[in-house]
């Protein structure tokens, strides 16, 4: 579903791409860290550190890490 006009998407793209590659990388890294913080909302308090990592991964990516690996090449 697209709720942003093509004109506005192009404007944002142009603004982001005008920044140096290092700054774009840092922006991406910060967005991922922010996504991890949002994924923690509602996380049960009783999870082990490994279970926490798996919970966050699933909330962000929609599956567990081993499910994202293609087994049949």
C-alpha cells in the first residue's frame, strides 16, 4: 500500500541520496537500532538473552533466523 505520492517519494530519495555514503550508512544503522527498540515493546520480561535476540529478530524480519535461510538451492 502506497500512501505517499510519487513526487514526495522522489523528493525524499533525492534528499537522502545527496548525502555522503558514510552518512547514509549511519542513518541506516540508526534506523535499525530504532526498529530494535520498537520491537522490544511488549516483549516478555522472562526471556533469556538468546530468546530476546530471537524475539527481536522475528519482530523485525517476520521469521526466525534459521527460517530465513534457503535450504534448497
